[in-house]
């Protein structure tokens, strides 16, 4: 089907009398329409298959195919078109049924009033274009809804994937924490602000923390013995990444072997890890 230009209003005139078609064209040409003409319903159907037509004006009394028969077919094949019957008063009864069926939107009589004819056609095109615009907006809305549905599905998939990743990370963290808790050595993690941010059960035992309390959240200077703090001070001003502090004696006469490592070798974390290995006779 050949598409008319976006701003063009295409009008189809169907009448078996050439002089009627010419008179209609003279009346309507100043309106700026693209005007197609056919001398029969059969010719009109051919033109409709080749052009996008907005409004049709058809005579009722034509040989082979009456206007009523023609417009009934048009309603089925091209339901978006606006259809107008142009005929005499004496033929009103023959078109009443098609008016009731909705196959035509208006009935105009011959001879016609030029101003009334132009106004009716103008209104018909306005209705046609409004229907076209509504269809376009509906299509855009459906397209937007489809895109939104796809985005929602994608988002749900990403959320599900992220949730699985988080659960996996939590599981790994729990496993790591359980391993840490069962190590036979004490582990203490200190951040850049010298706060204790990690410790395991053995470390709590080494420092004889009361039941229900822990080292977490305490400042290293407040919780650790002086001998251990002195070892930490050796690490901070230098470029050392590890200090073997040897064997030191903590409070309560507990002796441990001390290793101190700076963090950041395998992660982006900054701080210090203290590993305390109790001596067997401790």
C-alpha cells in the first residue's frame, strides 16, 4: 500500500457520473485534499488497496455495486476510514440500515450545500486523525509498557543474581569466621585508627576477657599489654610488613610467640594482624 505523506488528507470520491465527480473536486480542491476518484465501487476498492484514505464519499445509486454494498465492504476491509453517503432524499430508506450498522457516519443529500459539504468533510478528517493519533499513542504506550516489563525482568534477574552473590559471600564469611574461631592461635585485627576490629575465641582466652565481653571495639592502647604495644610501634614508622616478635610474656604469666603483619597484601584493607601462638607449657 502506498502511504500518503504524513500531513496529507486523502479523500476518495466514488460516483458513476463523471460530472458529479468533477463538481465535487471543484468544490473541495481549495481545501488542499489529495483527491482520488472512482466511477464504481470496484474501482474504489482498487484505489483503497493502493492508498491510505481517510474519508470516503460515495453515491448510493450506482450500477453493479450500490453505495451501500461498497461501503459495507469498506467497513470490513478498512474500518478506520470515515464513510459518507451522498444521495437523494428518495433513497434515504435504502441507506437507513447501513447507517444503523455504523457502516457510514453521515448521510448528505444531492444537491449538496457547498459549505455544509466542506464542513462535514473537515469534521470527518478531524475524527479520522484523532483516531489515528489515539492509535499511535496507544502503540507507544504499549511499546513503553513492553520495554518497562523487559527492564523489570532484567532488574529482577540482576537482583536475584546479586542476592545469590551476597548469600554466597555471607556463607564464605561464616565459614571463614568458624575456621578463625577454631584456630589454636589467637588472632587480633587492628584498623588504621588502632581499634580492634577482629578477634577470635583463642585471643579472648589469652587475654582472659570476662565471659560476655570481647576485645572488639576496644582501642589497642587500652586493651593490649605494654609489651605488645611496643612491638606494634616498631612496625608503624617503618616499611616493614612483618615482625617476628619472638616470645613475650603477657599478663597472668602467659607466654606466646608473636607475629605481626600489616594488611593490604591480598586485600585493600589497611591495618595490622597479630598472631599469638601460646607455648605448650602455657
